[in-house]
C-alpha cells in the first residue's frame, strides 16, 4: 500500500508542470535595475523586453514582462521610437531591449 501511495505522489510531482517565468519591470529612467522575477499566467509563454524613447521630454521607458505573443522589431516615428525583443525560455529577458538609433 505504501508503494502505491509513493508512486502516486511521485507521478503527481512530475506531471504538475513547470511554471514559466520572466523578468518584470517598468522604468521611466532608462534602466530596469529593479527587475523582479514574475511567474507568468497560463497562456503567457514568452518574455518581452521593450524600450520606448520619446524625443519630446526625453523619456526613455523600459518594460519587461510575460506576454502571450510577441514580435521582434523596432519602429521609429520620428519623435517616438520603440524596440521589442521576444524570447521563449525562462528568465530570457534579462537584457534591456536596445534603444532606437
């Protein structure tokens, strides 16, 4: 009987699944030095790192979080530019997305 219980518990532990984690932060100062680890909700299987630079006011915003989907790329609209970097492994968004040049 003890063997059956032990095998059942072992099965439950190994099939419980692995939670996906990303770094999370929002910074208006240009650095995500205070980033924290966030366990992503169900369906959020990618991490993202975004940088948005606004020429008016000199805002340099950094955002990191979990996301359900994401596209790598950048866009420059003159006074506002943004760069998005996506990845799909645990804690892969440790680096900030590059700024717009």
